[in-house]
C-alpha cells in the first residue's frame, strides 16, 4: 500500500513539474522533479522533466542518459538525446529560453528547446506598452527573468543573471532566511525578557 501511495505522489509531482514547465517556471519544475526523484530515484518521467527544465546541454544529456538506462527503448528519449548531443558537438552550451517542443509520451513535458523562429518583419505599429504588475500605473520595459511578468525599477530584485520580481526572489531565498512575523515577534519578546534580567 505504501508503494502505491509513493507512486501516486511521484505521479502528482511529475504532473506539477510538467505544468510548471509549460507555464515557464523552470525553477518550480526542477523542485517538483527533484522531489519526485528523491522518492523514486529512477523515474524516467522525472529524469526527462529535469532534462527539459535545465538550460545547460551537458546537464540535459546526463538526465536523458539516466532516463534511457531505465527505459532504453523509448524513441522520444533517444531522439532528444541525439538532438542534445548534436548541440554539444556544435559547441553550444545553453539551450535558449522560451518556447520548447513538447514530447507527447511524457504527459506534455518539454524535453529540448525548439529552434528559434524566423524573425517577423517589423511594421510601424507601436509596440505593446507594458505596466508593472505591482504598480499598474507605471510603464516599464523590464520583465522578471523567471516568470516573465513586467516589473518596474522599484520592484526589481537583482539576481546572478538578470532580475527577478519580488515573488520569484522570495521563492529563491533559502528557507533559513524566510522568517515570518510571528518568529520575529517571538525573538523580540525573548530579547526584551533576557535584557531585563
């Protein structure tokens, strides 16, 4: 019975990871896939999902190879690995961001990046004006590099690569730094009590 429960949890985590990938949230997808692999280390769907959620081609190759060890006859995995290895042979290091191809056998999860689309000829029509999602009255040209929502200069949180919105920055903060108001109040009360002795 415990095996069935674990299998169901792994399936749910893989589905959540695939949904996060399709929504463009690679960070949340990696968390779900890694949690699924903690519960079932050789799950080919979670390994393939991780291959779709990382940008370095070398990592994609490693995850796809591990998935093929578990499911050696899977044609989609073999094809994806061949594409990734051809990218590495061509000297490419990172997969492009954006739209990804979808492999049907792994419940709608992206495995490899789609080739860039042909440029659309520009016209004289004005471009779309973006407004910060936190401050709707502020125009902006900036976007969060994680969730792609428009953000203003006041909302930017610097990241090692690009900028994040406050919500994505908070999600990436290590757990030991995510301190809530009740903890802060308890610490303040404790310091007051210990200081009065």
